[in-house]
C-alpha cells in the first residue's frame, strides 16, 4: 500500500494545518507531526494516499433507524428521519452514512453542505485531492466498553462508541460528560475514559465523573500522531459520499461531454466503416490487376506453363531477352536494332509479322518484287553482319510474300547503323 499523508484541518481557515506521513510498511513508521500551510503540504501529496481529518465541532454524529436496506431510499429518508435533531434546513446539510448496528441502528454524520464544500475547495486549490475526509473525533483510539477523549486548549473530543461522540468546549466539559453518561444505561456506561491531553492543555479539575474514572495520558507531541496511528477506515465515516464522492465528481465532469463523446464514437464508426470499404475495394482491384498482369504475361509468353509471380517472371524473361536469350549473340532488342535500318532503307517493304525465339528473329514480309527481297537480304547480310535465310517466297496480288529467318552471324561482331 501507498504511504498515507494525514492532514488535520483547523476550525479557523487562517490557522496552520497539522500534517504527517505514515509509512505503510510493516512497522507503520510515522514522521513527527508538523504545522504548515496547505500550499506547502501539497508538495508531499503526489504518490501518497491523502486522509483529511475534519474538525468534529462542525459535524454532528448521530443515529437513527430506517427499515430499508436500499442505500438510495435511506438517503432520501434520512433528512426527514433526523429533522427534529437539526437546527438548519435539511436542504443545506450533507448526510454521510456510517455502519448499521446489529439492532438496526444506522450511524450518520451530518455536516453543513457549504462547510464541506469549503474544505474540499481549500484542498483542491492547493492541488490536494483527498482520498478520505473523516471527522477527527472518529480517529481517537477506541475499545469496546471504554470511552476515549482528547483534551486540547479550547475543546475536548469524546468518542463514545465506534462511530459516535461529540466535541465539547472545556468550560462545560464536566456538565457535558454527566449528560452523556446519563443517556446510557448501566450496561452501556463505560468502565473508564482514556483521557489524552495534548501539549498545553490544562489538567481537568476532576478525576472521575459519576463513578467513571479518567485514565490520563499526557501527549508529548502534536495529537495528530495519536489520531493517525488509531485511524481505521472501517471504523470511521467518510464524508466524501453522494455528490461529494470522487465518483460523482468524475460523473459531473463527464456529463457535459457525453454528447460530444457519442458524436465522436459515431464519427469513428463511420470512419472505420469507410476504411474497411476502401480496403475491400482495393483488395478487389488488386486481385483484378493481378489477373490482368498474368493474362498479359501468358499472352506474351504462350509457352509459359506455370505462373507463380507474373511480374517477377516477366522481368526475368525481359532481362533474358535483353542479354541475348539462350546464350546466342545479341538478344531480341539487338537484332531488332540491326534489322530496323535495313527495312527502312529498302523501299516497298511491308512488315506483316515478327517472332523471336531461341536467338532467331522470324519476319513475315510483303515486298514489291524479288529484286527488292534480294536487296534486303544483301543489306542485312553485308551491312548488318547477319545470317539471313529466305524460308519461303511466293507471288500474290502483284506482291511477293516472304518469310525470313535472321540470326547473328557466328563470329561476327555487332553491326553498325
């Protein structure tokens, strides 16, 4: 668990604030309590659990009976169940629920709504977010069958049970004790009252009240050390409930943004749907493009039997053509470069078809007459250094249709243009 920062708020806002840090280790070590301004104490808050002790003089600890077990119904009924005990209008008060006793009695802490809001505002103004805000009275040591009291300069805190007690001014202390004891039956009266005296407090003028003895304990340091050491969240009442709880505060911060968040979620959903649609469309186009590439590859190289990666296979085939194919001199492009000028130089030559395979270029031509065909063969052989074989020649429609087979001459270099 995290170390805990304890802060005890004074009744007067201008008075210094007591604070200490309690380690959560096995030995539960505590630093000595000190007094400082809230602004300075806030430096110790990060990374620590913050428990704030509120002055019990501003808080009424009482009890009532409400049959319901539903928390919301109890909260709705509380103001009217306690109305006779309250001096202020219930609308101005905040009710915090404590534990329910075995007999059905419900412990309640009541504080002015404005007072609680002021405490929280003072803390948050110094960047202190309390994890718990409890009456300081309910941090006194307590043991069944005994009461405990903390006497300070101007007031005394008296804890009469697990979640009950009050703060009394020292001038009327004895009278208050007698009235409190009179409210209890003989069985409910304490055996003793452990009386803790803060430094600077005067000894009470009595050592017993109505037969109940006081067991004095003189404190040598700030009483916050005593309160922090006895603090038990299960035996106290946290005032940060209802509208003052952290959950409710986050809810109030969240409510104005609900519509914006909902709109953002809709936009994200629309954007995701659009992205998914684009993805599927592109995937479909990619598949179609791949099929188109494969079809071009097979049309270009009809002897190909297996298509693994049409793009790569096409590049390899083209590279082989550029480098001369199957080990013969000159590739397709080289042969075409050398044949082109001859075709251009000889008039009345019409190229009908060409094919290339195994280092040989096959041409299907139409020429004016056999003399032009012979002239073309000579030019290819002499000027371009090529071997030319006339595979066929036939006259048709006053023209000669011929098929030539052309390949680089063995041992000859590349011809010029």
